[in-house]
C-alpha cells in the first residue's frame, strides 16, 4: 500500500527488522547464555556459601538514570525508557534467581576453579553430548547455514587445496585430527594413498564410517581422544589437518605439536586452524545481534559457546593471537598465516538475507559476494583481524 508517496509495506518490513533486532538484543541480555547468566555465575563464584546480594539498589538506580539520560539525548520519553529498564532489571533478576537456586541445590557439585581437571572433564562431556545431538545432520548444516561459517568453510578448502598441490613431499598418508564426520578427510582422499581420521566422538565417527564407498576404501576412521596420544610411526605422515578451529579446542596442543614434529615425514606439512584472540569480533566485545557463526568464543567464560536446538553447550577452547601461534610453532617451518572471516563474522542476517513472502530466508547473493571479496582481501593483509587463524607449514627436510 502506498499512501502520500510512502510505501507502508516497505516501512512495515523495516519495522519488523527493527523489532527482530530488539528481541535479539534482549535475548543477549536476558536469555540462557546471556549476560544475566554470566552475572548469576559471577555472583555464585564470588560467594562460597551461595549467599549473594539481590538488592543492588544503588547500581540499579544509576543504571535507570543513565537510561533516562540516553533517552533524552535520542529524543525518547525518559519515563518510557525508565519503565523499560525496570522491566529488564526485573526479568534479569528472575533469570539470575532461577540459576542461583539451581546452583544452590547443586552446590555439592560446584566446580572449584582450581580443579581444572574436573572442569575439563565436564567440558568434554558437553562436547560428546553436543556431537551426539548434531551428528546426523552435521553434513547437511556444515558450511551451508550462517554466512560467516559458510564463507570460512569455502576459504579453508581453497587454502588446503593450494597446500596439497604445491607443498607436499609425498602422498603417503594424511591424518585428520578432530575429523568429525570426515568431511575434510574425504575432501583430500583422492590425493593420498591412505587417510586416517581421528575424533573423540563415536557418533561422528559412526557417520564417517557410513559414508565410505569403494572409492574411499583407503580412508580409515578411529574413535580416539587425540589428547591421550597418537600411535603414529615417526616420519610417516605427509599431511596433518586440524580445521574449523580444532587446534584451539585442544588443551594440550603443545604436546600434539611435539608429536607432530615426530610423525611428520621430512618436508611433511600441516594445516592448522585456531580461534583468533585478536579478531575484530572479540575486539568489539559486543555485537547487538546473533553472530553469523556456527560457534564462537564466549570471552566472559573463556570457552566455546555452541547453540543447538535451544540449548547452549560450553566446551573448552582457547583463542590465540598470531604471535602466540608463531611461538607455539617455533620448531616448524611456517608457509603462511592468514585470518578469516572478518566482516562476515559480525554482519547481521537482516543485511545478508532477504525474506520471501512465505517468511523463508534467502541469501542476498550480491551482498555475500561483496563481503567475501572484502574479507579475502583483508585475509592477505597484516591486519590479522579475522575470526580464525589458518596456519600452513611443516617439518624441515634438514
């Protein structure tokens, strides 16, 4: 409908997108895994007996006055802003109370921050629960959904393809460390005489085994926790792959690198992917909409945060800077270090997607291509602000 030169339908679409952003922001503030969740956990950890101060009246009054000030500056009614802030504080306290009550009832199971082993065991349990939940649909969703993850998957394949075609001393054996359902193992299978994929999840390995054909009979999959050690002969591996941030998911990555120095053949190469602690996403600190990545680091809880089917899983992950990665790999030759994606990891889907009349979302292809070009250009620079760090390199022939 067009009235007086105004297209009410288009205005309605803009209002709908704005309302969606409002709900996204409120979700980050109030929902499970949001800031209220972090506040509740911080209160619990700072109070050994589980007692905490529910009446932060002075803090709340200052927050409301700040909200009213911002409202005046933006032309909104300060009283409306104050009422909205009261509602947010009330809901935040309700969420915190629920979490605190749950933690109080389970206080005997409360994790001592010094007991890292117990914490890591729980995070590994979370990982196994997550992989069990996503295994069946993993291949269908991998690299096909959110823009940041989709572009990154494509970028990884390009870098890995270049490494295989230009740098390998032989094609004897490729190993995938943290191979999931074997996507990358099958991707490189036609280039190697033998491929072995390792993963801690039996559910992921089961899917990988099911995908084998007569053409990929030389691909093996082993259900194993690589942090417990790898039984690979010295100088036997032509290529080692840890993609999609897996190198950051391994707490004992230093020990894995020591093993890699032994099992790589002279001139053998690696493809490693880390989460970048200096990425634009983490430097910003707060993005007021859902991040277009399948998984990202929770900087407050210092772990990987993965949302699936309404549940949030917290899993061990340590992002590293390019400098830290260079120090970690000081005993190897480094061929290249790139970071990707930068803008694709922070741009909201209301910009990168169009909504059809039936409500289905379709990619805005021109926008996708533009963002891809920009991020690819940045990846080759010295800015190092992409969400992932991809390092290629290997063992010296000397």
